[in-house]
């Protein structure tokens, strides 16, 4: 995440002008979602930030961060932050979120899918037969499926104006195994999902991509480190942005999300 500190010889990043842009960032209480939402705010966007953690109530896993705090940080940076409590495993809550966006703004320009329950359980490097099958619910029900459902309701809002962007926060390391069967499967599914959505949305002027930000010093990572957990192999991998224009996909990586022309 940007700390706001810059050396004298390092040029300061200048945000694009996104005033008037309407965005939804899921899983924005903390982690990548929070960081992305803050930068969108710095660019002047109106950002609906979603998650289960809200001020005045216990946060998910006791980890710091709420959608209310993220919305305030967006406002402090010059944007408009709108906190919405949403459990992305509840389709009715997701549908209500996008109905509210339609009611209040009539359109949607950007969806960032970052809600991921897979990190709520420690991701170890043990072989799959020693892993709890509960990983499936966190990574697929509260991850892969959550991306599909949010995108399903976002796409019609974008089609109405003939443009938009859907971005999946994911992970990729040049088709290498990511060290945990459940994690590897989930991220591969997200990447392939971006590819498939890009194909189906292309004619509507909507782009779908997957983004691999790499290992980040998120609130949850820091909490795990403070608790004495060892860094698993899955977090030691290097990563690169996804996209057909960023690299030449092999047959195994043919599902990497790519931008529409």
C-alpha cells in the first residue's frame, strides 16, 4: 500500500482524473481492496466499498479495518466513499448493492472483485490430503463464486452505457504451482474467469482483466507474522500483472484475463 512517503529523486505518482467515475470495490475493509479503493479516491472517483466489517461491531477474524474507515480514507484523498456492509456469500445482499448503485447513479464504470474468504484460514504448504476441506468454502464460495455473482449484477449496469471494466484481484506466477492445491485452483479459476468474461463482454465494450499484485503487507499478513506463523510457500512466490498483452500465454495459461480491444 502507498504510505504517502516519496524520496526526493523518486517522481511522485500522479493519479488520473476519475471525477464522475462510479466504482464498486468488494472486500475493501482491508488488504488489496482497501488499497485500491484509496487510490481510486485519490483520483476523485465515487467508490462503493463493501465488506462484512463495520464500525462498532466485531471485525472479521478480529483483524483491523472496516468499510467505514476505508470510505473515510477515500474522502480524505478527494473522492467520495460509500461504505456498504455486504456478505458476498449472500446473493440477496449483492443484488441489493447493485440495485442501490443503479438507483443512486444509474450506471457503473468499474468493478473490482477483491472479496476473498480464503485467507481467513491459515494457508499452509501441507499436501492436499492433510489440508482441511473447509478451504473450499473460503476460497470458492467466498472467493470464486463471489466474483461471479458480483460480476453478474455489475455487467448489465455497464452494458447500458456501452463501456466498463471488471477487474479480478488474483494471483499468478508464470503458471507455476502456488504451493497449496485449494489456493492454486481458486486463483486459476479467477484468471480463467476473467478470460471468459472478456470474451463474452467484448462486444458490449466492457473489459475484464485479472490482476496479480503479488505478496502484500496486508493487515492479515502482518497479524499472522505477529502471531508467529511462518511464511508459506504460497506467499513467497513472485508475481506479475496478468493480461494477454503482458505475456504470451502458454496452452496451460490460456485462461488469463485479457483486455478487450
